[in-house]
C-alpha cells in the first residue's frame, strides 16, 4: 500500500498497434512514456485484469481509461443494460434553479446535495437523488470497501449509510441515509438533450478534497468507451476529474445532473482533460430498478 493511500499501481496495459511495414514511426513526445503505460489504479483490486485492453479508435497511444475512486483499484467497467419500461427516479422538490450561466450560484446549489463516500479504505463521491434520502454512487467504490459504508455531507458530519443495492454491470450503486438538514436532492436532468460545447461542472472529493468544483464543457456525447469488460455510450468532458470524483455528479449550467462521473483517460493516474460520465437517463433507470428491488 502506498503512503498516499491510493493503493498499489496495477492495471491492464494499453499497447498501441505496431506500425505497418513502410510506415513512418511517429516521433517520441518529450516527457511522455514510449512504451506501454500503466494507469494509476484507484481502488483496491481483487484481481488483475485478465488481458490487455485496446481502444485504438478512442485513445492516442499510451493512454488508458481508469476508474476514479480514490483508495486504489482495478478499472471500473460496465455494459449498458437498462430494463425497458423502468421509470427514472422521480426528483424531489428542488430549490429554485440558478440562472443558466451563473456558475457560482450553481456550484453553491449543487454542493449541498453532494457527499463524500467511504467504504473501508475506498473513497469516492455520491449525490442525493430523491426525498427518500437515496444516494447514487459508483459500484466500484462499494465493491472495493471492506468495512462499513458512510457518507460525509457539506456540514462535515459523517453519517452511516445502508447499501440498498448495486449494479456491477452498469457500475452504479444506491445508498440510503437518515434525513439530514445539511443535504437536499439534486435535480436530475435530461442527458439525451445534452449538446457538445455545453458548460458543465464536476463536483466531488478528488484526493479527499470534499466539495471540490471544476468546470469545463461537454467534449462529446455518445462516446463509446471500453472500460473493464464492456463498452457503452458515455458523455465526455474536459472538466478536471481525478481519483475521488468517482460517483459524483456532472451538472449543466442550470444545476441539473446530466451524468455520473466514473472514469478518466490518463497517462499517470491524473486528469489529462478527458473524463467520462454515465448519462443520467441511464443511471436514473438503473437506480430506480435498484430501489424497487432493494
């Protein structure tokens, strides 16, 4: 275990395809690795990946996609498999949304619905999704933990959390806490209407720094990403997300959640401006199914 608590560096390698005969070899970029690059895993790994993963259509040579819970780990991955006919989680009554473009007001509003999640040594982020105090987060945070699960709200108070259920295939989990006056449910938006270039904020606890807000834009929609064992469409953003952001909300300029931050493309385990979020339309369907079966 590393002194910084992020765990051992392990994970699958990305090896760029060998150049064809007669083709020019691209020059080496100063400061970047020339050979296979390993991501900084960000949650405790039970097993190493079975075989190398390749994403030649998505990533430049040497770049890997890694899950982003802090505490170390293997890659988070999923296949999309929402059940037809399952309704999304109905949002709770919300405070009046901030005016689009007023990112200071949006940040203040959203932070009041975001919590830091701890499961044993693994840490990440979650957010309240309804008036029943359900919290949506990533499955790989809960899977990585070996102890009790708790959340810490913006008031700094730690609260025990029950695991309602998880969906490993979609890398999502739902927790439930007792009512807390320091928290309110966030508005769930419509990820189907998201457009490239929209302003977004990512809110979470990167490296344990609770309540951190970073800004960027939507870089791509319906980006097919291979993470762990499967591929599915994800939102891509250049908002800085790092280990500990996993499970946190990606919100638009009105403060509505459009995605669940889950993975990053990285050279050395940190943000290089390519992050991926599970679209909230799919995530809310999965959450509704977990709650109904919980």
